[in-house]
C-alpha cells in the first residue's frame, strides 16, 4: 500500500508538488499522468525516499518514508527516471550487487534468474551496461526494481525508449505482477493507461486534477458515445443528425469530411442516429460508435480554456 | 535492525573498489603513483647521497604526491554518481547515508592502500642496502596511509558538491593545499602580520597535515596525531553526508 498526505515540494518560489494526496491499494496499478514538469517524477522521488518533502508525508505499507526509510525502502522496488545504473558493471555483476544490498542470501540465484527471465536479459548478462542499447538498459533497471519481489513498485516511465514489442512485454510484466502488488507507473503515453492501469491520476502544476479509472476518464470526453460516419454528402448528414433531440452538436472534420454527432451529456444516440439515417434513406459508407478520447480529456484537464498570456498583455 | 546476508557497508565498498579496476583509471593511477614516488625519492630526495638507511626521503614527498593524485581518485566518488544519476538508485536502496558515504570512502582508501603497498620494493631496497629501523618505516607507512585518508575525506565532501569532476578536482587540490601549507612559516607569518593572536596561529598550525604527518613518519606515534587524522576524516565524511543530503535534488 502507498499513501501520500498533502505531499509538497517547493524549490524556492516554485511549487513543484503542491499538496498531493492519494492512496493505492494492493492489486491496483496507478497511472501517473501529466505534462512534462507536472511534478510526476518529483512525487515519485519523494515516495521512493530520495527527495525530502517540504511538507506532508508518504507511507509505504505503513512505514513513513522519512521516519523509517530503511523499512520502507526494503519493501519497495524503484525504477528512477532514465533507469540509471553503474555503467562500468556487467549486467550480472550489477544484479548480484543489488541482490547483496537487498540481502537476498540463499534466494539470490533464484531471484536473479527469475528477473532475468522475465525481462529477457539472459543474452546480455556478461555485457557491461554502458554498451547496452537504451531498451536493454531500461530492462536492467526494471530487473533491479523487481529483484527482491517487492510489495510495492514505483516505476518512473518504465517503457520510455523501448520498441513496440518491448513495450508490450513490459506492460504484460506489469499486469502479471499487479495481482498482489501495489504499483505506481508514470507515463506520458496515454494508450499505456488503457493497457496497464486500473486507475489514473492526472497531475499538472503539482496538483491532482483528476483521479479516476481510465474508463471514467474517457467518459468525460465529449467523444464518449458520439457517433461518426463518412459519406459523400457531409452537409446533408449534418442537417439530418442535428434534428435528433439528444444530439447536442454535429461537426464536420475539415480534413477528411467525417461527420461526428455529439450526444447531450449522459445520453446514448447510436440507435436514434441509425434510425434517422434509415428513415431518410441516407447513403453512408461506414458508421462508428466513438470511444472517449483520453488525449482529449488530458488536454482539457491540463490546459484550461482561455489564453492567459494574451489577457496579461491587455491588463498591462 | 537485523539484515540477512552481508554487511552493507562492505557490499558497497566491494562494488566501488571493483569499479576502479573495471576501467584503466586504476592502473594508470598506480603506475603514475609508483613512478613519481620513485622519482621523488631517488632524484629530489637524494636517497643514495644521504647515505642513511631510512625512508625519510620517500615519505617526505608523500604530502605533495597526494596533493595531486588523491583528488584525482576522490573527484569521481560522488560527482560521478550525481552525473550518471546512479545516486538516486543508491540512495533509494535500503542503505543509510552513512553506509553509502563510508562504503565509498573505504573503497577509495583501500585503493590508495593498494598503491601504497606496491611501493614495497623501496622498503626491500633499503633493507638490502643497510640496516634501517623497520619500526619507523612501518610507522611511516601507517602515517602516510592515515594522511591519504584525510585527503580522501576532503575530496569526498567536495566531490559531493558538484556533478563536474574537474571542479571537484580543483576544489580538492585547493583545500588540501591550504591544509598542507597551514603549518608553513610563510603562512603563519602572514597571519601573524595580520595581527591574529597566538592562539589562532597555533590553531592554524595545528590544522596542518604536514605537522602531524612528519611526526608519525619519523616513527613517533603520538595519540594526538592519530586523533587529529581520525577527527579530520570524521569531520569531512560527516560534511559529505550533509552535503549529499542537501544537494541530491539538483
């Protein structure tokens, strides 16, 4: 379990993290989303016990990270941003070092083999880490984090720099481990949230702006339950669909001419739309029920409407 | 708290020490150290001309040898960790700050110890040529090793200040140079000329590496000299821990 209460980190006047509170239970995979500089990494560094919070607390399985750091760190596997390691060491030497620091003792061999197997590192064990590709280095960092089979995993951008196949493998790995662990993953790849997270927190400017399941976040999108179609006659389609009572707006994409009908909040319009099209005997090549768009919700939440820069100029 | 397995400070120390030998740096250092130690002893020190069977000319140059060679070893201690980001990995492992500072310091110290031990041919030479006081020579080695530890602890602290190894090197050389010179009449006269009271001047003289080292290297092991080096090392390592804690966020 991971819990943070009013976690703050200020650098001079800059509030990098400004009162972040959340709780993650075993079995949950929490996705940490936010634009660059939102405070994701800073929050994770405080949970991992690397940075000292300006105020607030973080606890890992009941151990306060500041008051009882060693107990908290024992229960935690942490992949720092950029997956740093000791470049001059071989992969085998590095993992053995981590195993010794973790005090694995007799389990050492078995745990190393397990982590190496899960991350497909067997072929590079004798290579020095400096000579590895970015993807392999990231996997060495992950192997290091899961080596002691920790109850809590904090992974800062675990799939950054991996190719699509490796991304898929790492996501599968995170899901496989999620059953009995508490996991926090930071990412700026939104599709990843769908693939691995049971819950997502969006932060920007050091504050939590949204905390929900990926599905519920998607439902906030105006595309959620919208209906789109392509036809040779978009103008006519727009007029036709706009007459349906539950449709709030109909837009035509200026690029590909695709027509999208947006529902009023909380309404389903797919049946009404297909009915209307049938009655008017309207010709269309293809029709689709839209899912919510996470990237749109993300932009909506992290970039509030209005142009504050222009307003400031006016005031001056 | 009980930890299964090995002592953590030792695990960290072993990793660090191995990493010295993973690159050519260690071998380059050892060769340069041995060549310079020999050159100083035989040419500048007049080892043969003196006609005395002791290692004074050898030990006399150690402070100056260390002045440039030890900062080269110490500069990477923390600056490298900061630059590569591995400091974040190290300090989020279940190790205390002290174990980390001490482990890395002991590795560097052991490494200098190895280099120092490899000067043994000079000890054989002096025994072959004459009948030296081997007790004094052992004391000299011991004092030299202690002084190396003091240099290293200064370097450890200054290396923690920056992620740039060159800056760490220069800062360490400057501070160590000041600590060496503190006992010299030239420096003491300057402070006297500035009107400092005798107590302050004695205190400055007492801070000097050379004052304490030269006593030990002559075979006189005084508890005060040992305490001095222990206090120096303790102080600078403590300062290292404080600096790392303050600056790890940058």
